[in-house]
């Protein structure tokens, strides 16, 4: 594919790919990022890809990028919630060691 054909593919397909991804994700910023990544990958493989298959290649690449992002987000945990739970745990039991030692001191030797 030539640079001229690449530029033509950007003009012809960028909007369609964006609308496809945005319709699935319902997030404009992530859709923009995915479209940009797809065209970046196309540029890196510009010598290998023929112009007649560019449209299907772009849609497939964008779709796979979208699926990867969705899977990645499912695996991620919200660290703020994890740290919040740890802080609650510590604040409830910060004197536990002192209470245990006092209880042990009050026990008879036998």
C-alpha cells in the first residue's frame, strides 16, 4: 500500500470505525484511542497490507483492540476500595494487642 492509499483509507474509514467502536463501548475517548491505535498498526504494516483489504483489516483490528480493553478492565480491581477496606480493618483493631496483653495479665497462673 502506498502513502496515498493510506491517507485515503484514513479519510474513508476513520469515521466508520469510530462509530462502530463507540456504538459498542458507549465511550467516546476510548473509541478515539482504539481508532488511533488501529491506524497506527496499519501504518506499521503498510507494506504488507493491500489496499482492497484495508477496510476489513481496520474493522477487525479495532474490534480486537476493543475486546482486549474490555478484558483488561474486567481483570482490574479498584485499588481505592481495597485500600479503604484495609484502613477500616486497621482502625477497628489498632488496640487489639494491648487488650490481649491486659487480658492475659488478669488470668490466674494455673
